[in-house]
C-alpha cells in the first residue's frame, strides 16, 4: 500500500492522489509565503532589537521563522509530494507557529492594559501573560505531541495517525477556548475604559513629553491587536474541521482554502504586528529595570 514509508517519489504505484494532501503543493504560492515570513522575521528582529522588546521578539521571531520553515517544506513537496522529511517539517512547523503569534497577542494586550489603566481590568496585567501564555504553552505541547505522533506514523499506521490527529485537535480546541476567554476579559476592559470617559489615549502610563504621539497612534495599536487576534482565531477555527476530518480528508486536500485560511491569516497577523510594532508605542513593553512588572 502506498505510504510515506513505502514511497519515495511519484510513480505508478505511488500516485500523488494517495499522498495526504493529494496534490503537488503550489510552487508560487508556497514560495511567496516562504519569502514573506522570512522578511517579516528579519523585520521583527530589527524592530525587537532596536526597541528592546525581547519577549515579544522571541514570540514573533519563532512564529515567523517556523512559518517560513513550514512553507520551505511545502516547496520541497512540490518537487516530491512523497518526501517524508518535507511532510514532517511542514506539518509540525505550520501547526505550532501560530501559537507563538498568539503569545504575542496576549503580551501586547497586557501592555495595552498597563497603558490605558489597569484599574479597568478584571485581571492584573501580569496575569494575562501568566494565565494565557501558560495556556498557550499547554496547547503548544499538545499540538507538538500530536504533530510528532502523526509525523512518525506516516500514512500506513492508521491507529497512530488517528491518535496524533486527536491530540492536535485537542490542542487547537484548547487554544481556541483560551483565546475566547481572553477576548472576554479584553472586551470587559475596553468597555470599562470607554465608559470611564478616559478614552483610548494611553495617558495613564506617560510621564514624558510625547503624549500627543501616543494619543494619536494608540487606537491603531488597539486596532492592530484586535486584527491580529481575529486572524489567528480564524486560522485556529479553520484547523479544527480540517483536522477533525482525518488525514487526507476533502478539506485537507483543498490547497486554496489552506493558503487563505491558514497561511494568509497568520501572515496578516504578523504583518500587522510589524507595521504597527507594539514596541514603538508601548513603552512598558521595552526592556528596562523600571518597566518590569
């Protein structure tokens, strides 16, 4: 039977239709995302080093470079859809990478709260990173374990493949639940800020003469945060039915949907965090002894 253990290239006994995806990954589309995430990773490195946003830099750097590595795997699969190493590279990296971008969302939210007024939040700012990034790590471990099991199973060991699939689904579902709970606390916070009449200007945390600059751009920072949150959430929601249908299901074999609802959503989130890098506007995000919280 055709599997990643018995097939090394496309041939009469190993047609492309029997691979997990059932197609040759589009070369142009996957090259685009490879280059795009690579450039974003370089930009995040420069911005992170310049503004000393080390924690945010780690999250976005790992996220963008893992995405790049995943799409390198898909580019290699364009040449040989039966390449086991390329399949494992892309499946593990593309499953795990958005979790790091989500960590950037939680970290940015913490510092937005510190800027607009912690008294309006149901949770202390530091709890947003402790709780939600902690849950993010939990979902990451689940997805990593599931991806490892599935990658090791290939396509021949159906029981092992199904087990890996279920673990990944549990990890993604946990990630979605975490994001929804975080959105609830964020919505309550923003509503309280709005009702307080203080506005979304970030004046609570400003002690220098650039308050006008921050006041002008803070709505864009908040908009970027919401945009990144929604795009990552869309990607996670898409992954649930894609994985729930089993390896090689019809949805998994539709590349256009994957590139749009997975690749493009994560790319847009990373792009937004690059154009409106939170380190430019949120001083508490920058590393300095007085900013430790």
